[in-house]
């Protein structure tokens, strides 16, 4: 890749927006696939992952368009399960029954894929909304280690510790949980429109050209969540 277009200006990372939705596969998105790629190039993202809700699509056409723009384009799925949203890499298609977390884990394991607990604490730290938590209990933010008991955290390989559509408190708690449990850390914008693309990212230590590369790096816990790309200075997301 031409280094001037690789995004390395922003730091020694290969920077990926791991979580985006487009009009082609997500009814709630305003972001056309080509608009996503053009935006990714403009802000110097190295790669984007398209993670539609509960479906995936043939990326061949898009991959070639993305390559012209110097952006790697990879495919995932955001699977809606009974216990929350899970970012999945390594599946070529949606498989019936994976709305059940244990079934999803089996299917993903057979495919050699990866599961990420996406925005695991969105709206879940406010005691007024504790009824949405699976055990109806308020999550105690003083005790991130107790989140290990949450089935979705236990079942996933990685935690989305930075999601651009979550509050700072929700993201920081997710990061504390990941650190307490020694889980891999990733970030993504959860973009449904162009202006938020790249606001939250995952920082990889080296080039990622395929889903296999991506899965291997996250499994090895070699990634950090990052932000600051739009300000020209990507930094790992850390505790204050
Ligand atoms: Zn989601
Ligand atoms: Zn999403």
C-alpha cells in the first residue's frame, strides 16, 4: 500500500473501524457502501469492517472498489442474540438458530471464528433501567470483575470497550471489565451514517489483509481500542 494513503500518519497502527452498518444490509442505516469507503479513505482509515445486523453479503464488488481507494474492506455480522449484540467474524452467512448464544458459540467455533461482546453495557449502568439486565440486577460499577458472571461476557472472545454510540461511562466500564478478565479489547464506531465513521477504531500492530489476520490478532490480544483519528492523532483508549 502507498504509505501516504495508509493512515500511518496518525500513528504506528493499522487502524480499522470494526463496526459499521450500511443501507445494503441494515434497515436502520443511512450509510451507502460506497459512501462508507469514500469516507474511510478521506479520514485515512486503513480498513473497514461491514457488520450488518443478522445478515451478510457478497463483498467482491466492494472489495475492488475499496482497494482502488487504498482501504481494506472486510466482512462480519452483528448477530442479535437473546442476551445482546455479538460481533462475529469468520462466518460466510447467517445460520439459523444463532440468536441463542450457546448455538452461536458452537457455529463460530466450527468455523474458527471470533465473537465480540458489542456495546455490552449500553443503557445497562443506569439503575432505573436494571430491568433490561438479564438478571434484573443493577450492575455495580465498583466491581467490574463481577461482570465475568454475565453470560455474554463469558461466551465472547473479546469486548468492544469503545463504541462511538455509548456513553464514556459505559465504555470505561467495558474497558475495566476487559482488563479485569484479561479479554481482548476492540473498538468500533457502530456507524449508521458517514459522519461517525472512524470515531472509534481498533488499533492493530501490523497490517490486516483478511478476516483470518483480524481474528488472529484479536485472539492474541494484540489490539487496543483507539480514538482521535478524525483529529489526526490516534491514541489507544485507556483508563483515566
Ligand atoms: Zn449493536
Ligand atoms: Zn451495530
